[in-house]
């Protein structure tokens, strides 16, 4: 998996997810992301640029990450969500669970500014 994990303004940013974020990659994604969360900021942005498919395992992975961050008084946001993923989030009512941003810069700003508010 060619996942990218960077830190920007105190926010951990996950990018380069595979086109299909499904059961075939979820465990691998968690293996890459959780160590970065252990050592890094407690704010996380996941960019879905280029992702066209999300299954229940992918949703479960996002919920797992969110729950961990909530226990640690952290925050999580999703960005770069295409129309198909937007529909999945709408149907599953997850738009109420995750902060959604149009792009990576807005998401990072939203989470880093939240600390100052």
C-alpha cells in the first residue's frame, strides 16, 4: 500500500488511499495509520482523492479511527470526497459523524483552527 502519512500544522494527514477502500486494504491501512497516531498529533484528516469505492470494512476502519481519537480528545475530518462517496455517507448518515471538507487545505485549517477556538 502506498499510503502517505504526513503532518501539517499539527494535523496528521492520510492520503494516497487506493481507488477501492475496501476489505482487501483495511487491515493494512490500520497497520500503517495507528503507529503514526501513537506518535503524532491527535487530529486526523483522511483524504479520499482518487477513491471511488468504500465498503462496510472501509466505513468500519474510519469509525475505528474516529473512536480512538474521541477517547483521546482528538478530532477527525474527511476531505476530497467525490459524489459516489458523498452518497454513501449520506445513506449511512455518517455526514453527521465526520467533519467533511472540500479539500485537504480546508480540512487541515479546520482542525488546526479548532484548537485555537
